[in-house]
C-alpha cells in the first residue's frame, strides 16, 4: 500500500503531542485517527483498521504495554512506541513483546515520518516475498507466522519469528548484532545489543539439532543461518 493512503492510529494522552503527530502525518498524506487512552485505542484499532499504530507507553487506565499485548494477540500490524527519554526498561519490554520500533519524545517530524514510512514499507514487503521457506526439518511460513520443526509446531513471539525468518532468507550471510537490530527491529539501537543475543538464545533452545543447518555464532562479528 502506498504511504499516501495508509491509515495510522495515533494514541497519546497528551493532546498537544497527539495533535502535533496528527498534523505531521496528514501533511505527509496519511489518513489518521486519534485516541487519548488505551481502552479507546483497542476499540479504534478494530473499527479503523490501521496499517500502523503510533502508541504512547504511558497512558491512563490501560497503558501502552497492555494495548500492545492486546493488539499482538490477533494482529501483526506494525506498532511504533512513543517513549519518554531515558525509559530504557519500557523500550526493551515493548520491543520484546512485538513492537516494531520506537521514537523518543521530543522527536523531530522528519525522524517520525521516516520511521513510519520505513516500518510500513518493510511490513508490506515482507508479506509478498519469501512466504514459505523450507529446509530438511524446518518450515517457516511468513503468511501465518508459523514455524514447524521436526513435524511439530513451534510457538514463538513475533520478533523471534522475524529474526529467524530474516536470517533464513539470507542463509550463510553473516550479520552483526547492529545490522540485525536495524533490519529486524527497524531502529538504531543505542549501544546495547543484548536483545539480539537473548532472541538467538531462545531460538536455539526451541530449534536445537537441525539437519544440515544451524544458527551459528561468528565470533567477533555476529550470527548467521548456516546451511551445509
């Protein structure tokens, strides 16, 4: 979908910030809807059917983390979190629960619009390319976010799946942690790459002993999906 026709749901309890974001998005051609609390956001998500959600973490009543969880139960629509400066705990938590990116208040309009455009573009691209990947004992189905390993369905949260998918469609190519953060999470992570290590560890626990393939550590560089 072209950016000019994409719907964006904006959720922030600060009316000034909400209106500011709304103005930026509309000037760039996006169709928008505003909400000031988490409960209204969940209702608006179902009714408005956005292509992306800009979601403040600190909301009255149902906070942004709970809204994120609610949306992720049934949808993989991109979500960009709006966070306060220095709120590292909630940033990491949101990303691990399936958020696609985050912006920090105060933000520059160009940065916000660039992140919105990039996340929508990546989401749309991923859903028309490499839908089903098969190895000897492993199937990765992008259309349904399902993984089947040794004839058993394997449950994993969105970011684990997306990391596995990205590595597998680029088999035998080495990526640094920073590259994986940029490509899978879609943001420039400020120095702490432990998120990638944690997700790799979880993938290895769920997918140990693969036939002719492995998620391999390349010491001093990063990781690759190695296929013999």
